[in-house]
C-alpha cells in the first residue's frame, strides 16, 4: 500500500515538508473557529470569555499559531512516519496488531511535537481569551511570574489530550484507508499497491477519523484549555480537582463544552490535514524517487 517503505532521508524530508504545509494550511483557515472553542472552554462562572468575545480581536493569537504550525506539523508527521516504519520492521513490532503499531507511532509523534508546541499554545490561548494583546506582552508576563515553566503550563494536559486523540484518529484513518484500498483494488482488478488514492479519498477518511476522535476526547481538551488559561499568578490546581470544579459548575455539559465546535473544526481540519498531506507527500516522493 505504501510506495516507499524505507527509512531514508528522502522520506523523512517528504513527510516533514508535506506535514508542515498541511498543518499551516489548516490552522490558517480554521483559526477563528479555534478561538471560539477556546473562549467557550476557558469560561467559568466567575469569568465568561465567550460573552466578552466582541471586545477581543478575532485574530488575536493568530501569529503565535502560525509560528508554531509549520514546525510542529512537520515534526509530527516526520516522527509518525518514521516511527510507523521502524515499529513495523522491528522484532517487537511484528507481534503488534496494525492499530497498535499506529497508536504507538502516533503517541511518539505527539510527545515529540508537544515539546515545541506547548509554549506557543499557552501564549495563543491566553491571547485568544483577551489576556494579552501581543506575543511579546504575553511572553514577558508569563516568564516574569513562572519562568520557563510558565510556558509549559498544561503540558501534561496537552499530552493527555493529544496521545489518546491521535491514538484514536490515526488507527481509524489508517483502517479506513486500508478499507478503501482493498475495495478499489478489487473493483479495478489491480494489486493494492497499485491503487492511487485521490485527494477526496484521503479527505473523507481524515474528516471521519478527526471528528469521531475529537468528540470522544473533548473533556480532556476542556481540562487542557482551563489549565493553560488559568491565572499565572495563582497556583495551578490538580486535574482531579479541576474536573470536580467543572462538573460542579455545569455537569457533563461542562466537560463537553465546545464539543460541536471541536467536531466541526476537526471534521474540516481532518479532511484538509490528511488530504493535503497525502497529496503533497506523494508529489514530493514522485519527484525525489523517480
């Protein structure tokens, strides 16, 4: 099913460039939706950021998002493709099912890119709710109160969200992709490796995988947002206490706050992310290998 199954520098570069282009394309188009979701999830009884949205520039935090988008997506996709191939070729990987291989590869990729992404995410989300006007202002204030650690506030919440999300999204995407390839190979009477997946094939698979995984993981996303946007001058409360606080405020609805917007975001985002990635990667591989 894969044209090039080597661990070469060429494949690494193709995945990095394609991933970066896909990531920045999605974040550029869907930033306003992401801002709405952040304001909904960051709101508490004491402070309703969603109601104050008209006072905040809709594109505040946009620069921070764009600065992180390309490198983080590039790191993720390169790590994912490398890990997926490495695991499949390794002795311990041979005993794993394909979904488990893809789960492990996605987990490694998310853990790697989160180290770069977290500081930008903290700044972006605090700008989105109107706490800061510029990246410099946000950076100075966060650093003055918490030092470098302030930029990694919510890191474990981010990892807690991204690993299960990608752990669901990528095995599901790969499964849907295999189903389509198997169907197309039978209907066209050709070998599976000869099937050429179109942009819309990958886009549909990505949309389904992203929206399903996104809805399931919404409560963790709410927790991550609340921790990242908490007052930097106050001591951060524990995750169990935060869950209890959110539940006491609004019940299960509080934990699924912004779920429909998140599903919409990841449905469109997943279709573009996977569709653009596969299209650019295949084009780059054709140019580099042929």
